């Protein structure tokens, strides 16, 4: 039995939230175990920048959080822009919400899309009504600045909430640093505070990054994996990987003081078909889909409406690349179905579509058959040490020659 121990960097989701909060509250948090991701680095640089024009490249979370952040920076005018793909990602719902509250945000190029011109000002209104099925990052962006609005903020949500655990995580972080919130049915209340006490804040490692190691464990034999700084009482939505991989792929998770241990149950009986709603953890949907593909288990995943507006249309990207490798896939606007796997087509070149999660979710398949992942450096968006960590498992990538 081989045993491999990996140190994961801090959660990108938590890091990006607390970076915004730290800027709002005059660096009162002593942050530890920050994410090394490119997204978080972009966020740090943007928050410290005094430039008029700020380019956050592919960092979608930064675009959303910073739109709200700069909207309340009084007497500051900011142009917030990004990559070509970022200019194709809609942001109208968030901009409309902020403008309804009293912000002054306009579009530089195309209506509803970045780049944005943001004229920071004090916001007096404190009640906004939004559809519940929008990206949780829009709601989080509003919650984060709600702490600094004069009257706080009340968000009323209509209908079924998308990615609810991400909203809950945001509110738990606010509570942890001393900010009162309420989440009652579909109504979120953020109470205003002028300052928070100076305090340390340890950022848990990233469960999204951990999911790729779960996939490797599922596709391997005689392997034990230890991952540092992941906790049983995690705030992260992607902690659901623990339950998914145990139920469907036979991977047990043992929680120790500062680490978890993964191993495969002996003689585990795989299901003939998997059906999952991953509305609450869409960021690990690709990982789960590729694990099922590697084990040749048909799977249907629903609740994936937000995947169409990520770094790429992830549903289309998954279908294209899995079918290239030998699977039969059907997709809708919110679902992915792997119908069957005839045989693996080796030596394919996997397109990543500028999407870090495409590269990382396909990497474990290299344990089963040779394939090449194009643009492998895209992983730095969320997991800088990914390819170095993969070497512990004997997984390397042939970089596409230019």
C-alpha cells in the first residue's frame, strides 16, 4: 500500500472573501494559509492597486466581488476589465442590483458585460429583491459590501436558491469575524458594523483542489492519500466530495486533527448508474463526471445551470472532450449525462478552453491511458502546485509544442 501526503494551499473561495473583507475593514485580519491561486493573486493586486484601470484577466470571482467593492469606494472612479472571455461573461444582474441600491456603474463596451466604469459613492438604500437562481457570487458580492452600508443590507430572494452552501459559507465567515447576519427562508440580512476587532484568521485548504485527489484515489489501487488542513466542520460547499466519493466510488475519508486520509474500500460494489443533483457544488461536477467516466459508470448530473457561464461553457467542453476519449454524452442547459463508455481512445489531445478545471479533472485519467492536456499551465488560476503534486502519483503532462 503506497501512502502519499500532499499539502494543499488555502481555499480560493474563502481567500477571496476574506481579502475583500480585510480591505473593507482596514486590514484587521491576520490572514494565514492564503490561496496561492492566480485568482487570489489577482484579487490581492486589484485591492492594493491605485490605478484607474484594473485588469483581472480570467478571474471571474474577482470581477464580481470587485464590482461591488469599488461601487462603495467613495470619490474613486475605476475601469474594471478582463480577458476576452471575461468580456463575454454576463454581469448585468449584479450591476442592476447595485445600481438599484444607488451605485453608479455603466458599461464601457457592450451592455450587460465587462468592462465596467464604476464611480464609487456612498449607498443609502438597503433592500434589494433578486431571483434565487442567479450565481451565488452575485449574492456574496452584495453580502460582503452590505457590512459597510449605512443601514446594512436586506436581500430578498425569489424561488429556489442556486449554490446555497456558498452563500452560507459567506455568512459563516462574516459571523466568525464578528458581523451579525440572518438567513431566514429566502431573506438574508446583513447588519452593518463600522469596524471589527484585530484577529487571526486561518484559511482552510481548498476542497475543490482536494477533489482531484479523490478522483485519483478512486482510479487507483493500493493507495492511501493524506491531505493537510481540511476539516470536518468545513464551510466549503465542495466538502460534499466526501459523501459523493464514499457513496458512489468507495472512497472513505478519515478526519484527523489537521489532515484527512483517503483510501478505497476493498471489494466495493460500484453502482450500475449514478444520478446526482450538484446544484450546491457545481465546481466539482467535472471531477465527478470524469471519475465516473474512468470507472465506466453511466452518470447523470443535474443542477448545473451555472456551468454555462464559467471560464467556458463547461457542459459543451465536457461533452466534446469525453466523446473524443470514447464516451457517449448528452447535455442540456443544466444537466450532463454520460450514457456509456465503449473503450478508451488513447493519445488524445484534450482541449482545456482556458478552463483550469478542465485540465485538472482530466489529469487523473492519465493513470488509465495516455493522453495530452493542452495549455496545462491554465491550472495556476486555482491550483498553482497542481502538476508538481501530480508527480507524486506518476502523472506528468506533455506540454503542447508551439
